[in-house]
């Protein structure tokens, strides 16, 4: 046990002593779970626009001096601190505004001992409309069994919170970004894995990333010991304890934006004083759109864009853009690099609302790949999501090619199929096209099966397939119906069922037998969408599956 403790202390010293930083922020009592930005199903409105719309927040500085008003340490340039923060936060569309500075002439607050950080941050100096940034001379050292582990150089009041303290020699280093990250509800990357923290450990493969670890899925599992024991952490993440910390991930940026919009302690920190970039949802080839910057101050701007966008003209405060050509389509962006360290990247859709895929669901279930013939909740999702678009849907008989339903018009990329129809079980052709400000897209066709869900041939009532999407193994389990028609935990009953997998052109890709406790290995399949057909008791059911 003593050997393990010494090894643990050695690792801490190895990874922390080089940059001399330990975080004194207290552990949260419980973890806050937010949606992930890349959730496969419906995303919240915040993820649709806030990911490319800058949020401006205030930071107010409190600099502690001697009681007689003299300086204990060289006075930092707070504008330089703001520039440094913006270099790391503005790529995630969080822009920092310098609201002002207050001097605290009290020698008692120059040295903050362990447990005393809340005294300073609760002594009435806080302003109510900002994150309060306190700068002191010293924070406390940390010892384990009499051995010096390191020195605390930053501490946030809580996670999340509206105040934090940084030692004066760390204000232009990642300590500032790290502690502000805590205020905006980011945890350490080793949260739950390091035994000194709370929460469940994130699995090395990230399979439980939405609820364990730092609850951000694009930060790899981290044990706070580097590349050991199978862990391959991000050694440069700002919320880690490693040496060269220089970035947040997209998932961390999304989590911080979500916190600013949802946490009560952060309700009042937003500002209208920062430089802002205007929003664009869609750009076309036939017409130009203009992106504007406001509150520039004396900053100068360099404009760049994605390869499917052309900058027609630009000046320091605006850029006029359009699609590169009439065939340009997909995601696009324009970026403004400001001389004060702020970076904006406004993201938008380029061209018509072309559709790449359609996902089918029914009866409130997950991805199933089929519709029910009548009286069931049939839902479809059109990919990709294109803002400000509408869609036209029609359904053809696959054998006669006659239109048997529609056309129906929908707005939004997720909708329910109308219930005023009644089909015979079988395969049909689902057609959809989109319309936006750039025009009308081409039709996309997908085959979809209508099944009689009321007699057990509808798949969802018999089996569940998970995880879906998958990159390795698909498991098939039988549902246990309850009296009210819902399902309990899937059963592991003995069975041997035949299955077939088809591509979207109805080509048979693979077939086999599903045995008890056995899954279907899809690791060698190309990424994309397939149909899984399961045969049982003289019937069959179809599930749409996604290989990622």
C-alpha cells in the first residue's frame, strides 16, 4: 500500500511539478449531465445555433494589494489577460469582455490558505453581472503524508460558479483558462477516474462517456497518469493536469455554452459589449450574403472561408460571400481572425437542402427501419439537418411505381407520417426533397417496409437491436411485453434466429444465425445505413441499422 502511495505521489509530481500547477477547486457534490452536441437524435435549439453564434460574457477583476495600497506583486495588464482568454474561448464562440477592475487593499487576502478561498470570494467584493476574477500573491501548498505534492495556483468557488482566484504569476498561463472552465461547469478530464474525485470512471472505450468521467464524449478517458494502463488521454487539454495545455474540445465548448444559458449562477454574466458577428443560416450561389462585425474597437480583421464559399468582397468589419458555384452544397463557414486574439467562425449551410439519408422509426422507438401499416406512430428523420428548409414527401408502390400517398409537406427535419392512410404490408418507395432559399433539391429515394405491428411482425414488439449506431457488435434481445403493452428489460432466453443484412439498394450483404448471448459482428462493414431482417416463428421483422 505504501509503495502504491509513493507511486501515486511520484506520478502527481511528474505531471504537475513541471508547470507548478494544482487546482484547488472543490469537488462537486454531484455531476450535471447535459445533452451531447453530437447526439444522433433530436438536438436542442441551443446546439443548432449557439454552436456558431458568439456568446459575450463579462469578467471583472479584483486585484489584492497591501493594506496601505502599495503593490505586493507587479500589476498585471488585465487587457492582456482578456486577450489570452479570448484566444482559447473565442474559437468556441465564447467571447470575454473586460468589465473593469477593483483594488482590494487588504494584506490578509494576499496569502490564501486552504479552506480560506471562500472567505475572499464571499466578502462583498463580487459584482453581480460578471465572472469575478481575483488575483492574489499566494495560494496554499498541498502535502500528502508530509510529502509536498505541489502548489495550488488557481481555485474556483464551485463548479459552476461566478468567481475564481488565480495566483499572480499564472494569470497569462493556462491556469486562467482552467479555472474559468470550472466556473462554466467543466470538470477535470480525470473526473471519476482519479480516486481523489467523485463520480463513475469513464470506460477507456468511452462507452459510458455521457454519464461518467467529465461527461464530455470527445475528451478521452483520463486516469491522470498519462498513457498508462490502456489510457490514451488528451495530454494538451486545458482541463487536464498535463504539461502543454492549449485547447478545449468542441464538446467542452458546447457544454460551456449550454451552462451559460441554463445555470442560474451564470444568469447575469452575459454582455452586449463584446465584438459580435452576425448570423447566417444559408448561403446560395445566385445571391450574396453579408456577415458583419460590431463593437470592433481598434481591432483589425483577416477573413477566410471554407472551400465551398467565395468571399466576394471584404473590409475590416464585414465580408460579402456566396457559394463557390451552383453545385456547392453542405456545411460551410467564414472565419474572422481579429488582432485582439478573438476568433469567430460563423457556420451555415451552403446551397440547396440536398438530402443524404432518411432514418425511419415507429411507435416512439429508436431506429427501426420500418413503418407500421396503421394506427402507429411513424416518424422519419431527414439528414442532414438544414435550417430554414421545408420538405415534400410522397410514397410509391414499389411494384407499380404509382404514388399511393402524398405529397405531404413538412417543416423541420423530423416529422410524423400522417395517419390518414392504410397500407398492406410490404415494401414501398419513400421519396423526399427539400426546399430552401437556394431552390428545390433533387428527390432522394429510400425503400421502406410497412409491417402489421399489431400481430407481432413489427419487430419493435419482438426484439430490440443495440447499440444502434454501432461500430463493432450489434446485439439482438427479445422484449418482454407487459400488461399495458410496454416492454420490460430485454430477455436473454435461448433462441436461434436467422438474420439477413441488406444495403439500401436491397442487396444481400450477409446472413447468419443469432444464438443466445451472441451478437452480430459489423466491424468490417463500411460506414453507412443497412437493413437487418430477423426471422422468427414464421414471421420476420426489419430494423434499420447504422454502422459508424
